[in-house]
C-alpha cells in the first residue's frame, strides 16, 4: 500500500485547504454563534468539483478515488464539522448509494445533477424511536397503483431544509422486520413532504440539521431503490461510506486542534517560558499527533479496500470508532492547553470540543462500534459480500 499522495491528491488537498482558509475559517465564529448554515457554500464546493469528487466522470463527477474523498473531508472539517457533514451526507450517504444501487434511469435523473452539485442529496434513516435499532423505524410505504404512499417522521437529518433529494427508508412489510425495509428516492417538492430545523444543539451549530415529515407522500414506483426488502442492506452499505467520511473528517478536527494548540504554545508564556516547553503540555500535543497519524492510516486502509471494490464494513467501523475518539480527546486536550481562554469562544478550541461530541454518537455510537469489533474478533460477526459492491477505482466508462 502506497501512502504517498498522488499529484492529483496533493492538488486536491492544497485547493481544499485554500478554500477553507478563505471561505470558512474567517466566518466560523459568527456562523456558529448565529447557528447559520450558508447554502452558498455548497454552490462554491460544487464549482470546485467537491460535491462529486469520487463519482465517475461519466456521471458528472471528478472520477477520483475514495481516499481523495477522505482528503477532502479532512480538510473541510479542519474548517468546521458542518461543511464536512454536508459532503458526507450528500456524497457518502446519498450519491455513492445511488451509484451502487441505482438503475441507469435513476442515476441519470438524480446522480448526475448531484455529482455536479446542481442538486443536493440527503439521507433519512433515523427516527425519534429508531436510531441504533433500525428495525424499530415506523415509517411505512404502501402500494397504491403505480406509486407508494409514504407516511412517517425522520429526525437528526442533515441538510433537512436545503437538500433536494432524500433517500428514505420505510417498511413495505413490517412482519419481515429487517427484511421488510425498502429504500426510496424522495424529492423535496413531492406533495406532503415538509421539514423543520432543530435548534439548541451542543455543537455543529452551523449545520442544517432537523426533522422531515412524510404525510401521504406519493412516490412513483420507479423511485424504489433496489428491490423491496433490500432497504436494510442498502442502508448498511450507505453507512460504510458515511462512516468512512466521518472518520476522515475526524482527522481534520484533530489537525485543527493541533494547529491551534501549537500556535498557542508559541504565543503563551508561563513561569518565564513558552508553555510548549512544559512536558505535560508536550504530552498532550504528542497524543494529538499520534491520534492523527493512526487515524489516517485506518482511514486510508478502508479507502484502499473501497478502491478495490472490496467489503470494508469491519475496517470502516474501526476507523470511525478510533478516529472520532481520538478527535474528542484532542479537542478536550486543546481546551486544556488553552486554559481559561479555551473555555471561551475567543479561540476556536471550545467549538472543536462541542463539535467533537456528535461524531462519537452518530452513524454508529462508540458503543455500537465497540460491540461490532468484539464480535468480529470472537467470530460472531462475519461479513458476506454484498450483491452490489461499489465499483472499483479507476472507474470504467461502461
């Protein structure tokens, strides 16, 4: 495995970093205070090709590999978790799922404009009573002629007010439990669809997160993704991509904590010397660096499996679990290094700490991933090849 960035990946990192430094970081304090998500940012991301960076060129994307997506997510989260989340949901959870499971008609209608950033995609799995326990979801989809009628409620949905298209998971046969869940492509303009943002979040305050409501939403049968009963399988494959981007983003948060802390260590003096000269401060910086490097290795390992079109649930789970834990610890240590100043928004580290908590919860809690890894070790869990794996990179034009 070659860990050297290609020239193309190097330019991607450089371009993304310049974008973050110019378009995100100068405004984040104000946006965070206001809980404001600037929709113009997604247009600017689209102009740079970032909304479809790893989608094949013949579907309107950049044709880059999955580790390029990781590099992009890392740099975006260095600016703020909200903007990495936008790419995670749009590309990781939605567009890559369409690429994997969609018909050619669905790809042309939805994937192409999403890869170009002309439309935004989101993902609707979680419900008020169904998070880690997916089988507890209550949203239903019933046949009605050539359509399905969807009823239900989803919550903690990123891009709830700004996305154009949603992947919605609903029961078509409740008696079949996991095997009775199906996936649907739902457009915002379908009658009976509505959304409402959630306010008062601990972190990621600039992210547009909320609820969506489905009141007798009529969805044409051609918007069924995959087959009836394949929804759980589709959701789990989508989470392999979403978790991958979350893990990559966590690397960016560690990097942001490290950069802010190093700068503060050079600026701040105690007992007649820079605080970076104190060994216990150095210990916290060393832990951040170790966490960053280990997390990147886990992310790139999962990305390489994706590049080869191989199942990567175990590797992606491990990367997500460890990278998010490292990020949470790095943010906590960054506040500690900044002392009393770290407790105020004069410095960005208090925002990093608030933002670091959500990824430890969403897309599989720390506890869920701990159990998953233990079950792999014990032999209780064994992955079978999905009948539709992600296409291996480099992508063909067929």
